[in-house]
C-alpha cells in the first residue's frame, strides 16, 4: 500500500484534513515504529504535537529513549517533549545525558535541557559527564560549570 516511510507521513497529513483523530493515531504509530527512519519518526511526532499534544508526549518519549535512534534525533525528541510536557522530558533527557554511547555535545545539551525542566535531576547527569574521562575536556568543563550553577542541593 505504501512504498516508503514518506508515503505513510503523506497519507497521515492528508487524513488530518478530514479526520484529525485518525491522523493522530497514524502519526503516533509511525513515530513509535522502530522500522521507520529516525527523521520520519521525529517528523511524525512533531506533526502529532500539532494535532494532539497529549498523544505526542509518549511518541517523543519513545524516540528519545530508543538507543537505536541517532543522537541528534533523540535530543530533538526530548526537546519536543519538554515543550509538550516538561515533567515527562526529565527521564528522556537524563537517559540521553547518562548514555556513554551518545556524543559528548549531545549529552551536554541533554543535561542542559534537563536543568531547565528539572534542576535537581540535572546534578547527577552533569556529574556523570564531568567525571567521564572519555568525554572531551571542554565538554567536561562545561558540565562542571553547569553543575556549579545548579547549587548545593543537587
């Protein structure tokens, strides 16, 4: 029926004009489908947020928490999640910040996003990055500086 991921997105977009609920279900399915390309999954989640923000949060969480998804796409999903439901973004940001397989800059960005949505949860993330000898010196320093701005209670 569909030749590729983009066809599924296009069909959901057309459906949104006539039946937003059905389009939301289709976009949610695309965003959660691990067989779909990373960027297409993120696009589906972003479009879902415009139709049904409450349904977009679990979709963004699924993308952000999927270790098979590219680092930048995971971070983008966590950022989208923070815009939809800041409290739900904290676990996603923490998972990315603590994941040693994620690039240094993305880990730091996730820790910074975490500090914005849940400062007390950002402390362990910043500490993990600052103490990771495999992380570049500048990123480690930035994580330590971020930790210092969080205050003594984190």
